[in-house]
């Protein structure tokens, strides 16, 4: 069975609706959270039943889209496309929560996937989650794209929480408001070594992974 149900497009596809008319994404609060759980600790990941898996992503050459300008015969894609919901990562290496911060990739132009599923408990390390807003906070050195339940939260012309936020900048994505015990969130973090046009002589680092709760 293939890992992914994703099919590489062969021609350009117009958006389903004008991108600028898409509704804005929920904004994470700027006030201090009522409670924080660190997912880069064994105890913190255990609160949500999180088991992390990871795999390097590769750049592959493929045919250009059929309606590309005639001088473009080939283009490039990444493999695997592990952001989609239900992606089979069962054969990927398991990464202990305490090892998320280890250096990854071979340096220079490098990409890496991290995946897990989070299940919201009724009680998160002493905090009653009922009625609270849950926010995922992720920081990747150097860049990240963050998929939630098979979606990459983004909107044209606006700051979008799932897309690259800047050099070593945190992503803060509202998972649910309010959250309900038993809610599951499939998380896929695409780590990118950068700047890509000035490929660095260093590696990829997972700097921060937390769940913040707000009242």
C-alpha cells in the first residue's frame, strides 16, 4: 500500500474560489496562556498520547505542468507529501519527545517531516481543558510549514499561521475554541533549512513544540 493518496498534478489548477475572499484564520491570543504543556518532554507528549515520527523529505525532478511555457520541460517536487490526513507514517522512525531537538538533515538545502497525533485530555497535567482554547506553538530553525488534519492553514495576502512566518519565528495555530476532551489533531510539521538561496552550513532544529491553553 502506498504511504500517500496524493496525486501529483499534471496541469495548472485554478483555486476553488478567489483566494482573497477566503475567511481569515483564527488569531492566537497575545496574552499569556493560562496553562502550557511542553511537547518536547516525555511527560508533556504523554499528556496528549503523542508519538512522534520523522523522515527526511527529498527534492525530485518531475515533468513540468502541461500548460507551462514550452521551454520548461521539467520541474521539481518534494517526496513524500506527508501533510495530508491519514498519511501512513507507520514505517518512519519513532523520535522520542526529548530527541525532537536533535539536529536533522544533511545541512545546506534540506527538508524534514515530523508527524504526530494529539488527543486532548479532560485534564492536561492538572489543567481542566473543558471550554478552553487550545493553541499549537511550533518553532523550527530555520523555517516551517504546519499542517493540521490534512490542511495547511493559509490565505493569500494575509499572515497565515501554517506557512513560513520568518527566520526562526514561532507558529501559533488555534486548534479549537473551545476544545473538547477527545478531540484529535493530526500534526505534520515540514521543516526547512534556509535561507534556500543562501544555503546554510548547518542543520534543521526543532526549537519549540507546546500546547497553550487560554480561558
